[in-house]
C-alpha cells in the first residue's frame, strides 16, 4: 500500500471526514485490521481563508507548495488536497513535487460521466462557483455542462460554508435553503444532478435529499485516493 500525503485543515471539519473515509474504504477493501497509510499536514485555516478572500492566491499557493514538499520529504507517494477550492492551485502543487497529485475534479468528472448525466448543479465556495479552474476542467476534460446558482444562491451557499459548516455548525434552515436552491435550479436551469463541490457540504445534504444523482466529492476523492494507494 502506498502512503498518501493529505494537505488538510481547509477546514479540519472535512479533513476529519477524509481521514475516516480513507481508513474505512481501505478496511472495506482489504478486511481485517487494515487501515490507510497516511501523512497529514493540517493548516490553520484562518491563514488560508484570509488569503482566499484577499485574492492572494500566490501567497496561498506558496503555503500549499511548502506543505506538499514536506509531505513528499516525509515519505508520501501521492498527494491529496482535501478541499475543492484549493485545487485552483493544483498545478503549482504538482509542479513542485515528483509524486502524483490525485485531482478531485478528475475523480468527480469521471463519476458524473459514468452516471450518464450531463448538466450538474455545482454547489461550492464562491471561488469554485465563479472561477474557471474547476468548472472549466469539467467542461474541457469531461464534456460536462456544470451550472452554478444565481448571485443570491451563490452568496447563500458560500456564506453557509464559511460561517457554519467550516465551524462545525449544521442548521436545519441551511439544509432547507440548499435543498430549495437545487429545486429552483431544476425548474429554471434544468440541471440533472448535483455536485457537492465543497468538501464540507456532505455535512449538510446528501443523496437522500434528492431524486437525481448527487456526487459527494469528499467520498469520490477518497475512493480515488485509495484506488491509487492500492494500485
């Protein structure tokens, strides 16, 4: 089994989910007392979030590159950035190390294609919804047509992620707001599926809330990472 290097803490709430999933999936596949071989670099998320909202992506990238290099030096044979948003800097991270980076958008794109749907609603941070690093990859590599909420919807989805989910707060009214936003998008935008494009969103909604396919990027990414580790 290969050792995975996790670049986490963005937020630690979802990194904890990654840790559990990675170990559960390895145990499911290998049985007995098996668990994942992991190294974890966990950021103080305030340092990352400050740079995100200030538009200081170079500064954030420098922090991720440093973490990636330290994980590689520590013995990581593959890297996992435990967040969708920070895959904006995936190219910088991959260029800085010699071990492969398991890209969350590639794992998600493959899952959407395999499900036979084409037009997923993308719920994520404002950065992921409004910038092209994630949507563009889904379009160019997987011929998908991701759709994001309107301005009011994007503001609501982003606020819930940073003000609630990243702080471990799960509110029924926010659950209702997310479900309502998808219902609106199905009516108005004719979406045929849902990408939970922020790793914390799995804390709030899931497949049971909808009658269209829902893609939990946290689990999908963890499955892809284990595929690599056991290959």
